[in-house]
């Protein structure tokens, strides 16, 4: 039967993600709109955002955090273009974005000493094959595959290379071992539900040393430059930015940070996200048509929760037909007002993707799931009857 209970907040997009519970435009009333980001007020807002993120993430005192242009993509690109090439690099990929970074390093930077360590959607590569005496570029959480790294044990404490971690759907939702991460990037539009466009770059002392001792052989655009006269530009990590930022977005971030602290800080955010995953895991365990894309339960993402079809009626069809099934489910659920933006990523295997970050309430996910069952059942019955 068609469900009758709707989620209170039917927003399940994997980016930009749901706003925090209770959010309203009025929380932006103190935004420094119309003011320069270089004014004392603007810089104080940016410094508060930097300090707030560093504190919430429990960054080591000697790590630096900066707000940079162009979301997580801008952050990881500026890191790769500024620091890679000093030694060989292992590129690790098991989903769309990791593969995009491989393409950039091989096809754009054209580095010669590159090893690609990859796996299909749903699985992790062999992490033991990675040589951390080389530089390593990897995603902590595969946003388009729903597969995450479980720990940093595979990263040597005495490594000679730098680790470059794209953590955009992991930061604030997973326990990151900062002592194993030298360059970390993310966007606050994910777990904190902030507005899009701005990225975040976190550097360890080892990463700073690379920036101050190595000059890449290619030109660097202005928005990638982090040094001046061979030294790190410390102003970037104290409230200055490489381009004009939106102080409206910064105000939204400050509100999200205050909400995060009210939830119990990082531990509270992680607990909220893992509770969302548990709701879907309980449902998937009894579903006769759907399951996780992640093969190993230990690697299931608690933020970008990716699902695949298991019912023979769906799996017997080709990829294009399965993609059409996923799109039809999304359309039916959206038309009912029960959930928005739940289709899988365009490059991933056909299926569904439900954001389970901390800004999503478990009760809303629980209310969504019967609508998925209903939409799939209606579609299957209609297409079976039509022959």
C-alpha cells in the first residue's frame, strides 16, 4: 500500500546536503553582507570559521586550515598542482572522484612516475599495495560508491611521502587520523549542510615543508599559490583568502558550527550519521529488492549511502534499463514529496543514493524507506503487466 507518513525534511541530496534541523534564513541575520571580506569584521568572521572548524575536527595544534576557492575540487586541485611531482605518486581510486584525480595527474600534470591502484565500485583496492614512501592521493570516503576507508593503519607513521586525502564526505562524520594525513580537503556543504562554492584545505607540518622546499615545474594560477618568496603565506590560515568569499555562506557555516557543538561536537555528529546508516542497514537486511553497493559491511559509508538492485527482475536488465528504474523510483518518490535527489551518481552503477550525514534526522530516513518499497513495487508491477 502507498505510505501515508512523509519525512519532515525530505532532503537526501549528497551535495549540497540537507540544512541542519531547525535551520531558517533568519539565522543569517548577522551576516556581514555588503562588507569587504578584507575588513576587520570580514576577517574576524573568516577567522572564527577557521578556528571553529579546526576545533570541531580536533586538529593538532601545528596543523593549518584555510578556506579556499571552488569547493573540495578547488582544494584538492590546488594541493596536487602545488605539491605533486617531488617524488613518485600512488593514485588510489575506487569511485568517480578518485578516478577524476587520477585523470588530472596523468592527463593534465602529466607526471611520469605514477602508479594507479584501483578497484571497482563497491570495493576498496588492496591498500597494502600502497607505498607511503611515495606520495599518495586517495579519497577517504567514496561519495559515489558508498565505500569508505576504515582506518589509517595502512599509512606508515615514518613515511617519506605525503598523503593527500580528499575527505569531502568524511570530514565531520568520520574519525580521521590526522597524524596520518598531510593534506586534507573537504567542503562544508556536505556534513555540515553549508552553502556551496568554498573549499577547505588542511596542511600538516610535513606538507608545509614540501611547499617551502619544492617548486613545481609548471605555472601555478593565482588561486593555487600558497607561498610568498618561498615561505608559506600564513595569512591564508588566519582569515585572508585567495579570492572574494561569500560572507553570507560564512555566516551559514558559523551557524552550522554552533549547531554541531550543541549536538555534542564531533562525537555527536558521528553518532547521528551512524544512526542514519543503521536505519538503512536494518531495512536492507530484510529487503527483497535492494542492498548496499559496498561489498564489505565494514566499509559502508555512513554519509553517502549507495544502494544497488538485487531483485532478479531488475538485475536481469541491462545497465541502461536499471538506470531508468532508479530514475523512475526517484521521480515517484519526489512527486509524492517523500524524498528528493536520491538517484545514484551518473557514473556509478545504477541504483539509489541516500545522504546520511548528521544534518539528516533518522526519523526522516525511516519515513523515506517505505516510499522506496512502494515506488519500486508499483514500477515492477506496471512493467511486468505491460509485458
